[in-house]
């Protein structure tokens, strides 16, 4: 009887949420139409208010990061707050030039006309944010959507409830729900949102869920930006600065305890320098988090988001060890505390799960190589990654890797900073994503580039019917000279 009552209650709550979503979505229709006429001043004012609210809630965001992840304050500020403030400042400074129509030269077939592109808001847009950087990956795209003049609904992840609560508080302080609204809840809430005919969907998450989002969008011919993930490879050749590479790679990997879509997933290290590289890695881990036995108590190491994900990462580690892989350092696991030590793994067989599944945790496979062509072939055999990292002081090797591989983004002698470079597009390719965000590219993602032609000299009348021999001669001339 209780099960029947609980099921009925759940269905009622689901119906109520769907009704509320529909109500807000319909409210935003009129707002979206109004926002087509919004200018720079109106949009910048909204972004300034959002920025001020983020800064005013700085301590609350830090507390939420600790509550959801055990994340240190500096890491929350660096990875959650700083990118949003940088995105806001960039839009505030440059929005006027982004919005300005761009004139284009006439082509040979359009002589006598003026042409330009005019940037229009797409309308009502949906931002579906992940759990790993909930504030950054909700409010960063929001800045771009506001800059482009859209009405917005945000769906944060249910896995980080403290962060979601702070985001909701910020948005309620700044916006009316017909401009920006947030809906929390489980996957059923996201499914209800995806049933609606949004004008654009901006999704950050896994490739598997990205396919679901894209399929839902296709029903309404809704455009999408998909920022996904994948197994981002790192290459360290025999000319690399090993100390710098080790420190930087481990910083990029173990920030947020490895739960970063652009974190190095695995490292190919030239066999001649592998042992030295591993020693530098161990030293870097000790500098950052203390000796191996002390790392569980480090205040600078975040935790896995929940026990289910901790168990998932543990399965990858256990499977690799069962197949003969060697743990160089780390390997300690307490799923109840959501703790997995920073772990380096060597001698991993190709059939281990960790070699095919995205790790998204603090495990770093180290793979030795002697032939760069073999590494390139392995990278090209896998789905296209979101990021590729190259550590080398030999330009020929750098050029070869960059020319013979593809990835959403890449760094040479650095890791993960491509996300912070506001003048570059951030996005994936195929399995790792579709479209780009950040800065001007985020503005474009949420804008429609409208092609406008204005007639001046009506040369087209030469081709009006009735068609004559002269008309055919003119067409033949254009075919030859266009």
C-alpha cells in the first residue's frame, strides 16, 4: 500500500514540476521577444548585477564547494569564482564590438548591394550544467546567454545540492523568473525540460548524456552546444622539462580530485625518461599533499562527489590491478569517505577498463613508449578527445603531433589553461563536443548570425523574364567570370 501511495505522490510531484516548467517557459516567450530589441547597456547592466551577486555570495560558494566536495577554499575561488568573474568582465568590456553588425564585401554575384551580418538573440535557451564545477559551468554560460540577449532556464546537477542552492539564491537576487529561472531536481526534471522547444541548448556533461540531449533537441530542430569529455591524452617526450611537466600535469590532474573534463586522462612517457618522470611526480605529490600516508588528511585535496562515483573509480583501479597493473604510488580507497588517493599506475594492459573508460577521478595511468608514431596511432584510434597535451622541447615532435592528431583544444608545455584563455574557443570535436563557448565564442553560440542584404543598384533586373538570348549570354559570362 505504501509503495502505491509513494508512487502516486511521485507522479503528482512530477506533474506539478512539469506544470511549473511549462508556466515559466511560456512566461519567457514574451521576454525573449522583448530582448530582441535590447541594447548593450541593458545587457551589460544584467551582467554587472550577476557579477556583483557572485562576489557578494563568495563565502557561500566556498562553503558549498566544501560541503559538496570537501574542496579547499583556494580551489573553489580558482575554479568556480574566478572563471565566472573573468567571463563577466570580458563581456562587459567587449559586448559593444560583439553586437555591432559586421559589414562584408559584395561577391561578384552581389555587386550593387550592401551586405552585413546582424547578431540576434536565439530566444529561449536552456543551460544544463554538470556537477563537477557547478557554479562555473552554470554561470559562465549564463554570462554568454545574457550578453547575446536571451531568456534562460538553468538545470544544475542534483549531485551538488549545496552549490545548486547558492546558484538559485544568486539568480533570485538578480533576475525575475521570466528572464532567468532555475529548476533543480533529478533526471526527470531535465527530461521534462528537454521536451520543450527551446531555441538553443547548452549542455556540459558526458558524451553518453550529450547524445540524449542532441536526440531531444533534434525533435524541435533546436541548435546545441555540447561540451563533453573523453580521454584526454598527454605526451611527455625525451626532451621535455620533466620537473615542470610533472608538477603541471599533476596539478591539472588532481585539482578537484581528478573530476575535470579536460584533466590529463593518461600520460604517454618516453621509456628513456619514464623512471625520472615518475620520481618527479612522486616529489610533486608530496609537495602538494604530503607524504603518501598523510595525503588522506590533506586540506588541499578534494573528495569524490558521492559514494557511487567513488565506487565507480575504485572498480577501474581494482580491474587494472587484477590484470597486472602496478600502483606506483597511492591506491588507498575509502568509498564511505569518498576518498581515493592520488594514484599513479604503471604497466597497464590494453584490455583494462581504465584504458577505454573516462576516468574522471584521481587515477593517472603512465604508459611508456619509444616510437612517437605508435602513440599518434593510438590517439587516432580512439574517439577524438576534448584536450591534448604535449610536453616537448623538440619543435619537430610538437609539429608532428599537432599535424597528425585532432582534439577540441591543445596545450604545448602546459595543461588545462586553454579553458581560462578567454580569447580562444573552448569546445570539443565529435565525441568530445559540438560548438564552442567562452568570450566572443560564447556570445556567438547563443546568437543567430542573420545575413542581411540591402539593394542599391538593381542589377538583378537583367535576369528578369522573359528570358532572351541576351539573358543567356549574360549568364554564360557570369559562369565564366564569377
